[in-house]
């Protein structure tokens, strides 16, 4: 077997195969370290464009619950969150990667024999560019819903929620 040394160990070496006479590519450990570093830096730079995140602050009976949602392809398996034993809140962001097709918010009153839908909201792109009309970077959270006040049940229990969206291009 004949080896051809390359002066730079950052580039691959070629070895002539004894069986077929074709050169085989042999990658040196130093080449793999450099390639791993390059791929890691590329992944880090792609990570700077964060995946969209929906964050909802849901308040009931003096307790604030934080409900978050990331893009999903199928909205049906997304679970609802129990809010104080009286309400269920479900936040769904349907899409893939940076492309959001819709945002759905559901609020149910926990009733017998099954929860009752008391509020549904649907938000479609394009989402507002900024809460104040000025320039906004995708990393900044924008106020998506404003403050919602819901009243339900025999004694009209109050649930308050607001949601912000970040990681979406204006």
C-alpha cells in the first residue's frame, strides 16, 4: 500500500488501494476536529435564529401560569393545561420551523360530564410587525393577543390571559 502525505494535515490524505488501484480517501483526526468545529459554529449561527416561541401568561384566582408552545405539525396531541382546577388552557402553534401557519388558543371551563369550550381565538400570519409600530427584531417578543378577560361558570369565575410571540420575522 502506498501512502501520499499531504503537507497540511487539515486536508484529507489519499492512499492507493492495493486491490483496485483507485485512491481511497483517509481523513486524519485533525481534519475531523476542524470539520467538527466548523459544523459546530455553523449550528451555533443557525441557532441564533431561534425557533418561534409562544408564551402565554394565564391568571386565575391570584395564581399566574405560564403556558408555552412551539411549532407542531399536528395540533390534536397538544395537551391542555389545568388552570386552578376550574379552567383548561390550550395554546397551539401550527407550523414547521420558522413558518407558522396559525396560532390557536382555547379556554375550557372544567364542567361535568366534560369540559366546555368558552373561548377560542385564531391568529393567522402575517403577524403584526411590532406592538408599537416601530422596528422590532425577531428575538424580541411581540404582544400577540393583548389582555383577555374571560368569565365562566355559575359564579362567573374570571380568567385573564395574554400571549407574546417571539422568533418570528415581521
